[in-house]
């Protein structure tokens, strides 16, 4: 069956794509939703002077703000209503998933199937509102003092009215992006939240490439260095594609069964375990957790620079944990490793998989069904996840370290590159799955028509 599916996938052409009406509707819906996200990134929150904000961002840019700005597609630079992006929603998802693993009441909800999942999603939305409210108010407060030292005011009329309006606008923008992401997942192609993040990263690519070329033209950047960046990027893309397709295939055998001709035949299949089971979730989760407090610290630190001596420690924290610093890279690596193991455990339930195999008579050669199979799965997953975590840390940290050492501000870092390549591969796989399903549907219809004619 697998070989037939692979052969059908290889026979996919533009003609079959043109006949897939449902797929085209999903693609157009996805493109329209992403275009709407890009349009919203140009809508500033009420009470912001766009020109003053652009000038102030140039003085405050660098480090974590640029990294966050890349994830939001430039929305933070313009302080739009979607400046926070989907990061609060991702942070809320982390907390709820941790709670579903540790809190008994939420563990029971997770076991209740679709009903429990809807309840946990509702908790995630409530927590998203709370996080966005806190972050939005702190950012609005920081904006009022931002640029006072330079004599530039980004806020036209500071005060409580501005803070409330800015907080409500940021809450509405984040919730709307969350809703768009859910709609893309259900009515479009791919994971909606991941596609929104990828769209923000890709939108910043032309500007980043233009800056590199301009640096070569003016002589401020060595041409060999830019060539090295291109070669490194191409090598990383190939390495990511290889590792994302790598898997450990576990042989599964079933008891001998009698065929139609009376012969005894033993069925065999494989259970594929991906080397990187967690996908892009660990870097996104870790970035979200690091960016949320660091953005607030940098905003409050900018306010402290305008004359608040009691908040000097905020500037020290921002400097200590700035993007590219050893402390930041160490926390980033630790977070990626932790979420690799955590999300792999959430995605693959060894106990449930072993129980299902035992119920259907399947077993791993040389391993007894039941508890022994569960322990074997845990042993395999731990070894595989070590390789997957090392791969993610390598991809995400090597470009960041090299950029920090060379003094570059190239926005397509390891994390961004990993997200773009991984989400692209996942989206292409889903498109191929829809095309294969469409071809199977056509074959079934033709078979039914032939059967009705024979009758």
C-alpha cells in the first residue's frame, strides 16, 4: 500500500492540481489569511506617531527587539495592533500543556478526547488574554517614556487613556491572529500559527538581503563574508531537510494469519519514529519564553534611561541577557533541550502505543508485549531525542554565535531558517496528501461508475 501511495505521489502533476477544487479553495483561503495578517502589521495602535516610532526604533534596535520584530514581520517596529504576534498564545499553550501533564484535573481532561481538548483550548484562550493584557500594559507604559532622552515622543498624548487603548488594541490584535491561525488549520493548508510566524519571517527577508547587498556595494561588508553566509545558509537548509526526514523504523510483527489460498502468512509493518519528533515547537516555545520578559525589561529599561534611577537593574538584566550573549545562548540551548524531551513525551505516548499493539496482537521481535514494549519505546525515544535536541541546538545556535562574533545583524538566523524550512516542508506534504486523496477519490468514483454500467 505504501509503494502504491509513493507511486501515486510521484505521478502528481499540474493537471491533477488543477482538478483539485477543494485544495485550491484551501490554498486561496490560506493566502488570503496571510495577506490580511500582513495588512494588519501596518495598522498602528491608537495614539502612536508612526514617524517618531520609526526614528526611535532605530535608536533602540538591536538584540532582542530585532529578533522579536522578525517574528512579527516588522509589526513591532511600527508598533501595530499585532505587534505581539502569536507569542502570547504560544506561551499560553506551553503553560496549558505543562498543566495537562502535571495537574491531575487537566490530565483527566486530556483523556476525555475532543471534549477535553476543547476545554483545554478554552483555558489557553483565557490565559492568552491575561498574558497579552500584562504585556500590552507594560509596553504601553514603556512607550510613554521611550525617547525622552532623545527628545522624541512616540506617544502623542500619554496617560491612562492611551495605556487602556493600546492594551485593548494589542489584545484584539493577538486574539484576531489566534483566530486566523485556527481558521487556517481547519479550513486552509498547514498549521496556522506556524504559517503566521513563517510569513512574518519571510516578509523581512527582502530587507535583510537588501542590507547585505548594500553593505557589499558600499564596502562596509566583505564580499567573501556574504558569500560564506550564502554557502552556510544553503548547507543548513540541506541539513535541515535531511534531519527532518530522518526516522527510526521499528519493526512490528503480527501473528500468522491464513490467506484466501490456505497459506499461513505473517504480516509485518514498521512504526516510524522521527529523529526530530518535536519539530519547530522547541525553538518557538523557547523564543517565546525568552522574548516575553526581555521585551518588557528592554521597554522598562528605556523608560529608566529617561531619569528613573530606581530601575537601573533592568538595564543590567537586558545587557546580561541580550540577544547573542553567552547567557542568552545558554538559556536558549537549555530551553530547546527541555522542550524537545517534553514535547516528544506529549506527542508520543509509549504506554498507549504499547497497549494498542498488544490489543491488536502486534509485537516487536525480541520484546515481550505490554510493559516491556513500553520501556523499549521509552528507551528508543530517549536516544532519538538526544540526537534531535543536539540537531536543533546546533541549527539554532551556530548561526547566532557566528553572527554575534562577526558583529552581523542578519535576520535569517538558525531559528528563523529552521521554522521557514520546516513549515514549508510540512505544508508541501499536506498539499501532496490532499492531491493523493483527491486522486483516490477519482479512482473510487470511476470504479463505481464501471460497476454500475456492468450491472
